[in-house]
C-alpha cells in the first residue's frame, strides 16, 4: 500500500514538472500575406517560443482559423493562442 502511494505521488510530481518546462509562446509577429491556389487569403505569423525556437502559424478566413505551419491547414483551431501553444510544443 505504501509503495502504491509513493508511486502515485512521484508520477504526479513528474507530470507537473514536465508541463512546467514545456515551451510556451512568448511573441507572435505578423508576416507575409498571400493567396492560396484556390483563391483563399491567408497570412503567415512567426511564434517565438520560451525555449528559443521559432515556429510558423497561418491565419485563414480573416483570422477565424489558425493553423500550425507556414501556409498550412493542419493542427487548426479557432484561437490564435491555442495554435501558438501547439506550435511551441512541436518546436
């Protein structure tokens, strides 16, 4: 029983420490505007992450859809900050 409690507590502490160390967005800078082959407009952004790496985001539908990657439509969300956090986790 005591071993089980120690294992559970250790696992919980490790999970908290790993999530605290995860890269987070620090700055989001606008980049180039463009038009896709199908005629839809987009804008690229650069996310600077707390681990020093940079990752691209693309805004589609006048900022109503945010996707990870340059001119990409993968890992999309309706919120810029959520897409930026996903981008930093992948960086």
